[in-house]
C-alpha cells in the first residue's frame, strides 16, 4: 500500500510544480483578490502550504525500511 501512496504524492507534487508555473503564476495577474491580497501572493502561499503538507505525508509514507532499526 505504501508504494501506491508514495507514487500518488510524487505525482501530486510534480503536478503542483508544473501546473503552478504554467497556469497559475502568470505575469501581472492580480485578480481575483482574496481579502485585498493579489492573486499571485495568496496562490503562491497556498501552493507552498500544499507542498509542505505533501512533503510531511511523504515522510510518513516513505516506502523503504531503515536497516538500522532491525
């Protein structure tokens, strides 16, 4: 089960990276605003939080065992 979750997390991080640079972070894109914060700032913050959360999940579901623990 762990390799499937691991592969899904890897795919999600890669999709976020590619999607954010091709689709989200366009030059001079200020709308839509969220609480008077321009789009580029709040979307960048949201993507950063998602990548950190996925990194945490990846550390939990890492598929390989540590030989030192045996």
